[in-house]
C-alpha cells in the first residue's frame, strides 16, 4: 500500500522534469520557429498577392464596364450630332485613352502578380528571373510581385 502510494506520487511529479529539459530544447525550438516564420512569410506574400490579384481584376472589370457604358453612349450620340458637344467628346476620348493605358498597366501588373503566385507554388518565389539570385526580402516586402532583383531591374530600365 505504501509502495503504491510512492509510485503514484513519483509519476505525478514527472512533469516537473520539464524544467531541466528546457535549456536543451530551446535551440531546437528556435530552429523550428525560424522555419515556420519563413513558411508563414511565404503565406503572407501569397495572401498579399492574392489580394492584389483580386484588386487588379476588379479594376479591369471596372474599366470594362466603363468602356461598355461609353460604347452605349456612343451609339446614342450617333443618333444626335457630335458637333453639339465637341468638348465632351474630347474629354470622353481622353478618358477612354487614359482607361486603355490604365487597363494595359493593370493587365501587366496582374500578369506579374499571377507569375509571382505561380513561383510560390513552384517554390521558386523570391528568385530573380534574370540572374537567378535571390531577391532581397525588403524588396519583396515592398513589391511582392517583383520578378527581378534590384540590379537586374536597374539594368533593364537603363
Ligand atoms: Zn537579378
């Protein structure tokens, strides 16, 4: 009876041994959390990119809607005379050209975002498309869709 009780007490005390093991496991835990941070960071980039993709797609839809509305008003205007509102027509043309330019840059941007998402899936995210070196983290944080490192980007622009 007394022995049983002793065993019970001892097994109850077991968790206290944790304190001793703590020092040993701390470095292991640090390595693990570092790996998780990298994976978590990748998820953050993915989320950022997905949000950006949604935003750009919505922008494209809005431009398309505007273009469709403009076409409609064109058709309506063809019935009346254009000469009545030359200023309106000029500004309308300007707006449309602006939309076309915006649409092009939005599409270009969307392409970059989608290719960055594909790179995350392929596990090549953060690597420069031109030289293959890794793109600086700070650059990725500012421009998660960057496909070139700063050096290659500069070379391309100049
Ligand atoms: Zn590069």
